C-alpha cells in the first residue's frame, strides 16, 4: 500500500526516540531525523548475478518527479483523463 508523504515521513521519525519503520527508501540521513543512528545502510538492491556496483539509478528526476503521473509516449489515447 502507499501513503501520503507526510504520513510516510512521520513513520520514519516516529516518536523521535525509537525507530518504527523496518525499511526506508531514503537518500539522506536527514530523512531519519534524530533516529538516523538506529538505521543502517544496505547495498543497492540488484538482480541475482548483478553486482551492486553495476546498478544504475534513473537520473531523470527532473522528468519524472514524485507526486506526478507519467504516461507512455506510445499510449494510444494520451488525451484520456486518468481517474484515481
């Protein structure tokens, strides 16, 4: 399931004393607030047989920012509205 960003970040910092969330996808220690020492970094997830050093993250964040919808360039009806 997904949740709103404010609820997601609230779970990361919990009560400010005890880490509550088991796994967090974050880019900065600041994402964890005062709980940063209760989390540990892990290698980049990679497919079996692929070195984490060979994994490349999508750097197109300016094109596909979070909280936005992307539609395939070859979609038949780009003008159709999405109902969520």
